C-alpha cells in the first residue's frame, strides 16, 4: 500500500465531454499552479469561470455542462 499523505490530488472533470483527469502533486502550490494554468487556458474557451469555494473552480458555457476542477488532500486509492 502506498502512502500518499502530504500529496494533493487535482480532479479535473469535463462533464460535457465526459472526460475525468486525476493528477497527484507533492505540494499544494504545484497543484494550484496546474489549476491556475487550466483556468488561464479556459478563459477563452468558456463563457464563465468562477471559484466555487477555496479549492474548487467551475468553467461553464451557457446551456452546457460544467468543467469542474478541485484540489483535495484526501483521496481513496
């Protein structure tokens, strides 16, 4: 069994395309940098981009499913 304590998991779910990505980062800062880059790329692709809570962001076009990105330090393996 692997010990993933101290790791941060980014869940990137594009509900429109049914694409689910999971990335593991060694620090919160690295995970946040990935999210910031994804949001920067998404600014031109989505009508609305907003932060849902401290560790969750939503990108959405009107009338379509959302793309949700979350950072968590808890994962089930």
